[in-house]
């Protein structure tokens, strides 16, 4: 049975959702500033929280590296830019859609 997985490509500032080898969605993202770069490597989703409040928009997907996540934003103009403290920002509608398609344990590979 194909398994969902996420690849975040920092160089093109996009998040890709795969089911097995099939690309099912692609989303633009905001990433960490140079001084607070988004970490690279193999992580996974450890928590899901709707309406986390503050600058985290409509949803928070916590990653296995503590204090990092994939989340919505209260500043949609930041998508596509190097603006965060290392987290991966998405449009609120996009992170809500993604949250319905992935679960805790979903692999997340963050690449340069």
C-alpha cells in the first residue's frame, strides 16, 4: 500500500506531497531566514493542532525536531520568502488541506 510522504525543497520553496511515487499536491511555502534556517534532513510529523493561535495560522503540524513545524500564517505575503525562524509556512487553506491528508508519523524530508 502506498504511503504518504512530504518533501520540502528549500531551493524552490515548495512542499510536495506524495502517495508512494505519485505526486498528489504541491504548495508554495515560506522558509527560515538565513540566520535561522529551516533544518534539513529526515523528520516526521509528531503532532497535529488546529487553531494554534498567534502567527501560526489555521493549523500546526509539529515536526520531530523540537520547536519546528509546518504551519499556516497570519501573513500570507510571507509565502515564497525567507522569513520564518526555521518553520515552514503555508497559506492557511493549503495547510488545512494538507492536514486532512497526512497523519502523525508521516515522513518529512527537507532538502536544500
